[in-house]
């Protein structure tokens, strides 16, 4: 399969940028949604995770997980139909390995991959 070289370059740059980011604890959510999954299933799962996150003992960790889940819910709600290759959602508070100040910044993005997503995955790490 042939890809547009500019799109491939941008995708590689994005992967490089994402791999340089580090989250603290479980404050970063990665969600892969294949094209055949119904969005209401993903929304329901995120609501269940939000309910479960209320049991986290550390106030700071609980708040960062709930913020990431809220952001993921917002990103998923913006998707009307899942693209034919599926979609990835990345949300949470991260620091950049290249930034010496280690300031946390909020990241919330939706990425349509060049190749089809083969399976659904939810990862909070």
C-alpha cells in the first residue's frame, strides 16, 4: 500500500513527539478504536472507568485520571463516525523528555492512523 510521503512524514513526527512524552502515574489515557466499534460502547466504557476512578485514594492521582477521562470523553463525543482506518485518542498530563523544566502540560488529541486499527484497546498509564 502506498502512502502520501507528506502524510507519512507527519505521522512519523507525531509518533516521535508522543514517544518523548511521559506521564506521571496513571494520568495518561491511550485509546484505540477500530472502525467496526460503536462509539456508544466506548463512551459507556469511559463512564464506567470514571466511576471506578472515584475509588483512587490519592487525591492528586484521582483528579488527574478523572481529568484525562473527561478529556477522552470529550474527544470521543467529537467523533461522528469512526474513520475507515479507526482512530487513536491520547489524553492526559505529560511532561516532555526534552524539556528540562519538567512542567506538566495537558494533551488531548485524536489521530487517524495511516493503517487500519486492528483491535480496541484502552490503556491508562
